């Protein structure tokens, strides 16, 4: 972008570092969401195998609510 500076047009200085820091934050957020997803899926599978279907449904509903909230 160009800025007006004392009558002269000077190119603005956009740092590439801020863009890469933003990308790294997204990478770590995605890693965290993946870990939470795997943990929730394994919790549902384990509770179903133990015969606790009601608790498995509760875990699945809360996990779905969590992911829908984080995705929006």
C-alpha cells in the first residue's frame, strides 16, 4: 500500500514476520483441536465399549458443541 507522507508517496512497510506469527498460531490451534478431537473420540469409544451408552452420548454432544463453537 502507499501512504501520503509530507506530499510524497511512500510505500508502507508491512512486516512479513507478523504474517508468519499469525500462521504459527493457526498451526498450534489446529494441533490443539486435533488432540481434543482424538481424545473425545477415544472417550466415546471407551465408554461405549464399557456399556455406558448414555454417558457416551453426553460426551459426544458436549464434544460436538465444543467443536461447533470453536469453528464459528
